[in-house]
C-alpha cells in the first residue's frame, strides 16, 4: 500500500507560509528593539505581499507532455 499526502489547496499553503513569515518578521523586529506597533504594521504588509506571491506563483504545475 502506497501512502500519499492529502491534496491541499494552494490557498492553504499560502496562508501557512504567510503566518510563519509574519510571526518570524514581527517577533524578530520586536526582539531587536523595534517599536512593536510599527513592526506589526510593516510585518502585516509584508505578509500580505507574501500571501499574494505564494498564492499566484507558488503552484507546482506540471508542464506539457
């Protein structure tokens, strides 16, 4: 029996990457001493860009045969 991972929608992958990178950027900025409000807003804007990038360009589409 061959077990395969379940098919996951590209939007779910995009949201997961967005959440991981948002937390990484925001907590990293707070840890180095940046103001928490400004770092939250900048990280949120960057996370939105990451979401759009992964959502539109992140698919692994098979090429023509």
